[in-house]
């Protein structure tokens, strides 16, 4: 009896290598903000484009002893170059996880509503970013890559409307 020939390209469809076993779980608390400005009766949202070309909000790691609200303000300043802002309401927390080599990273992000003040056109993105831009609120919702952040933007826009 003759052996069947192997299917060409089979390995392309079946991952024969296993990922390394997860050896640790890391918790990474972060904070950021839905940064907005008003142009007449329109609201614009500031988004950053990360190194993977995904549009998102400015955010970063909470340093030891730092409050989430202070982290949000510091990270927004560092990532956008905005000098003046007013951190308003806490909007919520999002959770997500990802794998980093042999670690499972559990990231939580506290998100605040932040009103940009002063010269809001004077932006200075960090080197690792591929872009930074003010978007009309509807366009920002279309650009955002993460569903959970999109929901929090909607919550923030609702609070802005109620305050007006």
C-alpha cells in the first residue's frame, strides 16, 4: 500500500508550534483621558495614533504612589504636549489583557473626561506616535480602534452636552 502524499502548504494552516506556557500574570494599572475642546457648538476629541497605526486616547502607566487622576493629566501632557487642561469627571474603567512572551498582562485603565484649555493647537506628540489629531466627535468615534473606549467617549459626550 502506498502512503498518501502530504498536503502542500498544510503547515500554513495549522500552527504546529505551541506558544510558551504562561509563567506569570502581571497587573498594569494605567490612566488616561477623553480630551475634548469646543469649537463653537461642536465638540472635538483628541486622539493619538500608536506605533501600530491604531487611533486611541492618550494614556499611560500609573507610577507608584500616584493617583489615577494625576496620571491621566501627566500622561496627556507628556503624550500630546498640551500645557493646560482641566481633569473633570471619572468616566469609568476598561480592562483588557494581552500576552507578552511568557506573561499574561492584565491592564486596567481609569479614564477621565478632560477639557483642553489654552492653545489647543500647539500639540507635540511623542516620538513613538504615528499621529495626533483633533477629530469632530462623530469622526473620532469612527476612528477609535477599541470598542470599550468608544463607549466611554459616548459617555463623555453625554456629560459635555448635559453641562452645556
